[in-house]
């Protein structure tokens, strides 16, 4: 979770279809909440063109960079390799 200068909050969480981690069904979700506490649009899946080839994102975080939000996360590929991704949202 991170907040900006206007009081908006950006939430990032791991959603699992099961109650245990499962790389085939887990995904990282995000939601922007306005200063009044209401969602600003629907929640969405955090993904990039490059990260879509990786099984599932996990260990995500979000930060306010002064003019945009930065979400970073780790993805795993076939239970062996992992990579770190970053995506900017305005």
C-alpha cells in the first residue's frame, strides 16, 4: 500500500484462487482508492507485456514516485527462474 500527496491510496495484493499459493492460478491485483475512500475504477491484474510469459507474479510492492505509481513484483518461470518487474501507472 502507498499513498500520494492528495490522499489517494494504491493497494497491491496477491490473489490466490486457492487458500494456498499456486503458481498456475495466483495473480497480483491492484486498486486505486480516492481520498474519499471510494475505488477509482475497478481492481486490475498487474502485468506487463514482458511479464506475461512468467507463471505468476508474487511479492509485489507499490510506491508513489511524486508523479506516478511504481509497482514492482517478482515472477517465477517453471519453478526455477525468477525475475523482477516494474511498471509505472499515472
